C-alpha cells in the first residue's frame, strides 16, 4: 500500500505532518511511504533523513496524489487537489467538516474515504491518536508564554532590597486540555492563578495544580460524553458573564479557551468587561480562529481594546512547531498502525469500528458520518 505524505501549503504553517521517526515506523509495518520533497524542512528535517529510514522522496506533488492509496497531511486538502486523488483513496487530516461543507461534498463526489482526525471519539483507545488534545496542550503552554511577553509585569513574586513585587494574577476561562496546561505553566512561572469552567467536575483538577477554582452558580450544567461543555442557556450565559467580570477586574492576565465543537466559539468577554480591567492587562483569545471569545480580538494581531492588550494570534501550536510536529506525527502514526493489517500489508478500513464511525466523514461516494449527517441537514 502506497502512503503519500504532503507538504503543508497553508501560509504561515510551520508544522509538518510527519517526522522521520514516524515514517520509519510505517515502513517497518510494511507500508510503501513516499513524501513530497522538502516535507520536513520547516522543522529542520532534510529529505535525506527520511530516505535513510526507507522513505522515497518525490518532488512531483501531483504524481504523489495520483498514485497514493492513502494520503496523510495536517491541514485540510486544497479543493483543486481532491480531483487528483483516485477513487477509494483514504485521506487523513484535520478537515473542520462542519465549516467546510463544500469541501466535504467534493470529497464525497470524488469517492475519497476522508477521515477528520478532530472527530475521533474521546475514548481510552483513541488517546494516543488524539490530535486535538496533543495540539491544545501545546497551545495552552504558548498562550501563557505570549501573555508573559506582552505583560509589563513579571509573573513571580520577587523580594529584593528595593522592595517586594507581588505575583501576577492570571485568570483562565475554560479548563479543558488547553486550560489545564495554561494553569500549570502559569503556576510554574510563579503567578497566582484562578480558573473557571461551566463543568463543576473539573474543580479538583484545578486545585490539584495549585490554582483556585472560581465558582459561579449557573444552575444545572454538564458535559457531553466526549468531555465537552454543554451549551449554556442565555440566562446562564449572563450569570457566567457577571461572575467572570469580577474575576477579570482583578486579573493581570486573562486567557480564554472556550470552544464549542462544530459551532462558533462563544463570546464570553465583551468590551464592557475589558473596560473594567486594569489598563495594561493582557487577554489571550485562544478561540480567535473559530469566532473568538473576546470582543475586539483580531486573528493574527495584538490589538488594544479599552486599554487592554488583546492577543489574537492564531495557530499557537505552530509557534513551537518542532514539538507540535512530533506530537501530531505520533498521533498520525498511531492511527495508521491501529488499523494496519501486517499480513495484507495495508490499512484495514473497519467500517464497524467506533473510531471509524466517529471520524470517517465520506466513503464510497456517500456521507458516512452519522454525526455529520445530524448536524449538517
């Protein structure tokens, strides 16, 4: 089975989908792995590094696509490349299917079996393939580093002959994977950290990291079977906003991580809340690329709103591209290995498998994902 791995073409993307260590793992499984020339250069992997582990290097991107039985990437495929893939080709990447209906339809018409890795179910088996968690983990780390860079204060308490400097106060909204890593990183840097989430179940996790959990009485809330927060009512959103505003007033740094799967990110910090914050404070909007949690945030910019620096830089994992590529590549390799039939030397597309049911969007000219069908009607 021929597996093609392509260079990322999105402007500003510094991550690579596969590093040599993962490529070697697939070769040892019995796959014929072929990469596009220059695949790993963004992370300082030369073509020779891939060739040394048994990978073929090809400079012809279109030829790679036409010959591949399976295509692996990080980002979704460009529209004009879908028609180059042969019928029955298996395509694995991020797809953002709920916001890319035209792309999904083109994949269906091309009879490509397209996996959307961000739709893998949150199960124990899938943990080693969970690209959302691996990248969000790094994003939470980077968000704190960016905040520390933008803030005109230091994070730790410092006692000197000239006096004592109080530690910075950091308030983190959303305690998923990104939020937990942000808490841990801010604590390591010496900040006083508070955090809030609509799911009371995460309070113990927050406390275990040495942070304070901000309690806001929202009534009945919960989480989905995959661990995502359920959508709040308008009344609950208003109560949440009022409670968070009090915490934001005292914070030097606010980091928002709230995202809703398949829907625009909720607006949780508005201009009125920013106006109540101390001048010079910093807000990092980790959801800026999916609509933004913060009013006034701009994708890939740092702007000042009501005297507060609002950081809207996108692709935070890409700012630590070497680590992010290592983790994504491992996730991708684990996914392929999980379904690999060594005797047949190919990827075994088990349509009844729960991971396939969750992440396979199109197959054999049809929409395969029931989740996608139910949401996109």
